C-alpha cells in the first residue's frame, strides 16, 4: 500500500474519493479507528476523525477493491484488532 499525506498533490482528490467511496468496514488499531473504503480504482484506508494521510492500494475495478478491503479487515481481525464490516 502507498501512503499519501496532506503534502502530496494527490491528497485532496484521494480524500474526496475516500469520502465518496463505498464503506466496507472499519477496525480499531492502537486506539484509533481506521475506515476502509473501496472505489473503482482504489482500496483506501484513513482515520475516521481527521485524516492527514490515506493508505491506498490500486485495484482494477470496484469488485477487486472490495475484495482487497475484506482481506485487509480479515488480517486485522487475525491480529486481534476489533473489526466491524458493513
């Protein structure tokens, strides 16, 4: 996954994609809630409060992005983190 921060020129467009993306689920890691979304091009992960960075993973289509998101949530659950799926 690639991390995009507020300093990156793509950040605003990706933040908008994150906000409009399909909610797949969320997980709690080190006391912070991480929201997982999918779009036609990416799986995106960001903090639920005030994202200053967004993790992205490219996908060929929405179905692949959803599958990547579900795999991420399953891995976080295996690590013992609390997970909520949509």
